[in-house]
C-alpha cells in the first residue's frame, strides 16, 4: 500500500469523524434551543401568574365593613402572619405610611425558583379560599 493510499484513508476517516460530530453538534444545539424555549415559556407563564396574583392582592387593599367593624381587606384576606411577609417579598411592595401597594419587580430567572412559584400559587389560592368562605366581603373588595 502506498503512502498516498494510507494518507487518503486517514483523511477520509477524519472527514467522516468530522461529519459525525457536526451532526451530533446540530442535534445537541437543537436540544439546547428546545430546553431554552421551554424554560422561557415556563417563566412567561409564571410572570403572568405573578401579575394575576398582584392584581388580586391589589384589590384587597381597601377598607370594608367586616363583622360590624371597618377593616382593611389586605390583612383580612392574608390573615396568616407568617405567609404575609412572603407575599410582600415576592408579590407586592407595601408602603404602609402612604397606604400604597406596588408590584414587586422580579428578575425573569426568579420565576424559576420554587419558593417564588409557591408564593404566587398560594397567593391565588388564599384569595380563592377567602372568596368561598366570605363571599360578601369578597364582593365588597371586588374579588367576586
């Protein structure tokens, strides 16, 4: 076998190896793109739920008559004093001196955190539970 034949064979093997890894690289890149798209879609869903939760909390910050007493709806709806700081950490910013609620601005990556997702979901569930347990107060708050 001549030197040129061996060299041609080696070059052919290298070319085939290159083609193989190029194809694998395209597959790997497609998988990465698919994962990134799924991650982005999930973050968008949680951002939307965050906006929903904020809207619900915002509605609770009104004065209403409840059990013959005037009270603010926010502490009434979010009566769990251990959960309320989580709402204020991930959903809203409270300025009690001015009685203002504004949305908590979260980085897109924070929507992937389990604690953030749990607080968003529990906020929505807390409002739903309040609506079913106290329909008249929920109506006065504009939740029903």
